C-alpha cells in the first residue's frame, strides 16, 4: 500500500477532497439524487414507461432511506 503525505498530493485533488468533505450530508444526498435522475433521463428520455418506472424507483429508494 502506498501512503502519500498531504503535501505530495496535487493541489487540484486536495481542493476537490476539501470541497467534498466540507459539504453537509444533505448537500451530498441532494446531489446524488439529482445525478440519479439525470442518469434516468439519459437512459430513458421522455415519458416512456421505462423512464417513468425508473424515476419512480429512484424516488422510492430515496424516500425509503430518509425515514
């Protein structure tokens, strides 16, 4: 296993890691939900039965994890 010191990581990677870890859990979950819905639009565009079913499934899974 290779362990790098913080000063050995590229500054861009450090910036991205810092931005990720400073986000709240709510922000990360919202972004994940949006990314999933965007992926559904890419897989099944429009209001096709497949798209409607995928959107419903994504919503249901996120609602289930909220409670």
